[in-house]
């Protein structure tokens, strides 16, 4: 077994063990989504570029030799020197209503936002299970404002439901609201932080599809 094949096997094992996926790691190194899969499954390219190998090794916390690097130290490429491992989080082409409600007809990726991988893990989320969407409307003001970007943790779904701000679907409408757990097990209310907007009290959980919990927000200052 040659060195390049060992590197492909090692990288594939790391991906499986860490719950990562080929497309996200390809975006991490600035390549097309199929790049890592082609490297592992087809051996194309035969060896990882030094800069790509350096980023992947830092991300997984392993020696570059495991991914096909030379045993002797090599100069760090200028474009990655001192650079933290980053993750490309997809920004979806839709908005979660914080107003009268909009249908989520388009869930394609409209771009990506880069985040430090270690910061995401400190936040308690898996990088491959978060996405960024836009807030539409003012029903969650002052907590969230129209146009804010929010990070949604898709692992934090109905099986882990607790008090907090969630993206959910109600009557086919995608919205961002506060969940307030009720005194009866399994029952909860869907609440607007803005008092001028309605709430849904003691709602039947079967009517609500929990998309994920909001774990971070960013906004433009004007």
C-alpha cells in the first residue's frame, strides 16, 4: 500500500469518526464540494496540496504525516500560516418569519459564512449540523430584529426541546419564535417576544415541526 493510499484511508477514517462529511471539508479548504470525495474514492488528486493538508491536519488535530506529509518539517504555506481552522457554514436562501409568516419554498444554499471550528465546538454544536438563515419581521424584537442572521443547531430538535428560541414550522410556515414549556409534559407555548404579536398557548406538539434551536445571532449596525 503506497503513501497516498494510506493518507486517503486515514482521512476517510477521521471523517467517519468525527461525524464530518466530504462536502463540508472540501469547502473548508476552499475547494468544490466533491473535491475530498474524489481524492478519497478516486485518488484524484493523487496527493493533497500542502496548504490543503495543513488546514485539514490542524482541523482534525493530527500530524500532517498522517495525511501524506513529509516526515521532515516543511515550511507552512503563506496563505495558511497562523490561520485557525475554519468551517464554512451554509447560509440558506430563505427567511424565518418573525412577523406575519412566510412559506419556506426555497432551501438552497445562497452562500457560506466562515466560523472558527474550535469556537463552534465551544458553542456546543457540530459544524456539519448548523446553518445560517435570515430573520424576517419584528415579532421577536428586541431579542431578534428584521434582517438578523441566526445560526440554527439542527441537532437540537423536538427530542431535546426546552425553553429557548427555535426555528419551527407551524401550519407550513417557517418562523422563529420562543418556546415556553408548559406544566403538562410535552405541551408548550409558541411565544412572540414583541407584545404586539400573537402567541400560541398550550399547543399540540403534533402541529409543530421543530427545525432547530437558535444558538447565535449577528446583525449589521446602522
